[in-house]
C-alpha cells in the first residue's frame, strides 16, 4: 500500500493526512519513514556478512546512493564506515 492508497482508504486528502501526522508526531511522514527504515538498517548491518546494497533494498530504498546519503544524514557516517565499527 502506498501513501495515496492509504489516503483513499481513509477518505482524506494527502495534505490533510500529512499535516495531521506532523501535528501528532512532530515528524513529516517521510522523515518518520526514513528513521524507521534506518533503525532496521542498523540492525541488519550489525550482522556479519551483509552487503550494504542488499540492506538498502531490504529496508525499502531502491537506490543505494540515496540510502547512503540518508544514512549519513541520520547516523552521522556512511553505511560502509558503520559496517566496520566494532560492536
């Protein structure tokens, strides 16, 4: 289900749903989704023998380059650097 389908099912406009979500959570839908995806990505990257591009796809990013940019923005380092951290 995509955002448009969700709005259609709820019978509201995308502008209304976006505004309501932000007023209730203080996050835009996109920001909230990215944070959730990155939490899952961090969990996956802590496992041995994972490929970063596979993790990106698994958590919903269709482009590896965009995943890397978002990861660095929220986590503070590129995913490859994070992958080499000791836990």
